[in-house]
C-alpha cells in the first residue's frame, strides 16, 4: 500500500510541460554560462601579469601563477584597509538593523494601535523614494553640524546612514515573515504568564531565524557594495569602503598600470559575499518561502 501511494505521489514526466519551460531554462543556462566565463577570466587575470592581460594570453600562464598579486594589493594598494572598513560598516549596520527592525516589524504586524496603518503605508512609500532625492539636504545638515571633521564621527554618520536607508525594506521583509508564524506559540506563552516582550525574544525571534538570516545577507551585500553614500560622506582614504577603494584604484591605473593587481583586488572584494551566499543558501531559500506555520 505504501509503495502504491509513493508511486502516485511522484509526478510523471510531462514532455509538453518541459518544452514550455525550455526557453526559461535556456535563458538561465546562458546567464550562468556568461557569468561563469567572466568570473573565470577575472580569476585567471588576477593570477597572471599585466603583459599577459594585454597580450590576451592569461590562460597560458607562461610565467606561472602569480599569487603574490593578492598579497601585494592587500598591503601596498590599501585593499586591507578598504576591506576592514567595509566589514566594520556591514557587520555593525546589519546588527543594528536586526536589533531595530525585528521588534519594530513584530509590533507592527502583531498589534493594532492608532497610527499603525499610517506607519505601514509610510514605510511602503519610503521604499520607493530614491536616496539621491534626500542626499543633498542630508549632506548639508551633517556637514554644517561638523560631524564629518573627525574619523569617529565620520564612521558613525556613515553607519547611521546605512542603517536609516535600509530600515523600511528590512521592516517590511520581516513583517511578511512574522505574518507566517502562528500566533499559537505566543498565546501558549501568555497562558504561562510570559510577557509579550519576553515571548518575542525567547520564542518568536529564534523561530524567525530563516527570515533574519536572509534579510541580513541582503543588507550585508547592499552595505558591502555601497558606493554613492560613501562617495559623498567619506572624507579620508582611511575610511573608504571597498567600492570606493576599487574606484580609486581604477582611476590610478593610468599611473600604476597594475591591472593584474586590480583584478586580484576584485576577487578579494567579491569573496565575502560569494561565501555568504554559498554557505547560507538554504537559509535564503527558506527565508524567501515564508515562516513557520503551525
């Protein structure tokens, strides 16, 4: 009996359905193939010499593999400084976003109070406002307040801007995730005398792990790749993140000509987000498909 049920549960191969999906498969395969070719080319260029790049012989490796390109740009081209700056900005911003947006989105989703509907509407509307529309007034206010004059305040301003610009998206994402978590867990906790705040941190917050990890990965990647805010609000080379640092390296190529070093820096900058996606891909899929129902 079990075997028969198992056989019925398996969907038979449908040629017509697969043929209908074929164009999508072809587009996906073409995109993956194109991305893989570009990535392999950049990796090969980072392990070759500038001469090999201009001669188009990077895959021959006639002079061997040049791993010293990585160590050279890490130290001499300040990539280590850019890398650690971006890591600091991304980790602190993501931690603050979770601490602020997790309880904020939970309250908006679970409780009805005067103005809650207006707050949700404003959050949704804010996600459609480009940063460029408010960046000039923000810069004038911050510059006049003298918050860009020293390194510490400059870092704080940059992190505060990263957090502020990501709050609407993070809150809306987590609200959708909390909506799929059954209220029965909180009701059971309330019967046992557990305060709603404690129930959130002890029960609901751990259950929302998939959504929290997913939105943190997206926020980490966005902060890691942030360029526009950094361009305006960073006043010192010591504070530059990786995006701004790579741009300065590209501008300096006309003087240094170290193209293999530039490609090595690109790979170094690319690795953290790539490792995040590979290591936590199952959480991303789970976080996008919804919360825990029961």
